[in-house]
C-alpha cells in the first residue's frame, strides 16, 4: 500500500513539475564515462516525461556555468562522485549556493565509496545533499564509514540505450567474428598494481599484514562485501583504525582484488581466440597468446566497445561489487551475446546458470569451460544468448531504484 501511495504521489508531482515548467539538471565533467552514465539518466527522464538539462564542465573547479542550475524552476541537481562538492562559482562553493536556494543535490557515487569519499572535502553534510550508491554492499560501507546519518538510496541502471539488436537469428549470430570480448582494464582508481603495492608499503607493519591478509581472502569470495575481510583481519589483531585509514585500506583491498581477478581472467583467456581490451596488457602473456590484445583508445573507448559488442558471440565482465550488475554485462544482453559472469550474489539473482548465462569462479576450471563453449560450440552459445535477451526488458533490473531520484526531490 505504501509503495502504491508513493507511486501516486510521484505521478501527481511530475505532472505539477511539467505545468510549472520545472526541470532537473545533470552536471558532470566532460568525460566519456560520465557521458555514458548521463545517457541512461536522460532516457529515464524522457520516459518519465520530466524536463531536464545537461551541463558539462571542465576539470578546473571554478565552474560558472553551474549558475544556470540556481534557478527557481530547478527541481534538483544530479552530479557524479565528488564533482559538485568540489565545484565553485567564483569564491562560493557550489553546494553552499544550493543550500541558500534550498535546491536538493543528489550525489551519484559510481564507484566503491572508499575510493571517492575522501575527496568530499567541502560540504558533504549539507542538509540538502543526498547520496546514491550502486549496490547494497556499497551502501552498507557508506553508512558504516562515511556518513551514517545521510539520506541514501541504491540506484543501478546498467542498460545503455545504444547497442541493442532488435532480432537475433541463428545465421546472424554464427556469422559474428569475435567468439568473446573481454573489456577489462587493470589500472584502478589507486593506480597500477605496482603503485598500489607501494601504497601498502607506506602503512605500518601490522596494518600492512591485515591488508595483505584481507586481499588474499577476498580474491575467491563471491558472496560478501570485500571490507568484511578487512574488518575480520583487523579484529583478529585487536586493531581499530580511524575511518580515514579505513577508506585507504578498503580501497587498496578493492583495487588489488580487481587487479588479481582480471589478471587471472587474462591468464586463462590468453589461451583462446578471444579479443581482450585492456589498458595494460600483461607483457608476460603476449608472446605466446592465442588471444588478441588491444589497448589503444580507438579500441577501448566506451562508444567503440558498445558498437563492437554486436560483432561478438559473448562478452565476459566482472562486477564492481559482488551484488552489482555491470553495464558491460547488460550491454552483452542488449546486443544478443552470451554473458559470461562471475558466480556471485547478483548474477545468481538475475541469471540461471547454463541457461541464460555462463558462470565462472576463480578457484576452479569453470572459466576455461565457459571459453571452450563460446569458442568451440557456437550453437550452445547462441541458445544462451537467445535465452538472455528477454532480461533486457525486465523492469526489476533495468532501472533499479531510480524512483529515489524523484523521491529525493519531493521530500
């Protein structure tokens, strides 16, 4: 009953906004990743019949173009990660300016909060600021170690408007010339593996040991939030650390887990005729690789990858968190590819193993079997791709939690 009433309130509010000529603003740095996220938000607003405008700004923190947002007709302002918190209009912090106008600001944190929260240094606790996270696990971390009293919600919309195939015939699928696309970068927010290793070396000895132990135990865990391993490792040593250090250590565990997993994927995939797009091809794999490695921008940029997926029989991707569906997996479904996914919490919720996706783990030979299927048994891969396609129109995963954007603006 409560959900029904909330839905009715939203519908009437949207109608009122239209009559009043009011709009949302989506503001971000001029970067391809931010533009990609904005395409999804734009599609949602269009379908909801809500007026909106997009403002792009440069990397410099002084952003006078944001003055436009401080209009009486503004419903709310959306920004990514810490960008709006670090924006200024001349000498005034942008969030401070929105407080004076009582305009809601919705900060969409698109990565694990441990990597982004330390950059919120100007006005993160303003009463008009709300936060969205990409998964329940990320939200758990945010409330424990970032801002426990903040208004938060989980928002996830991994399906980009482009890249969708309307039909998928057997002949068209079998004619695709890339058995599997693996678009995974190794450089993380904290840097390369060597750079993150150097960061570990700057911690005191006991914290180093706790972090390394957490990294080792997190590698194979496809069930839990990764900070659980760090929490348990610290507890065994009787150590409590301040939140600022927790962010550093958690981000290191996140980065090193992703690097290890991706390198493990490359080690196995290098033995198959697949296409690997990555920023840092491991040099030890290149001389004897059957796979093709590509690392230049024309291969790895978002738009080129989205277009290339239509030429692939399968796409392999990994999750930001064990409970987060990645946009590359959604793009695979959109394009009629067989998804190859980690055997984790979100994928067991969305897919049926062996029916509409191929599952792999890091502690057995399941990844090898997945790649053998898509490379050597295209008929089987076609059946999986066909079975996955209906998921792209499933409301429960297409716009997860997007109604919270409207609720944050209403209440």
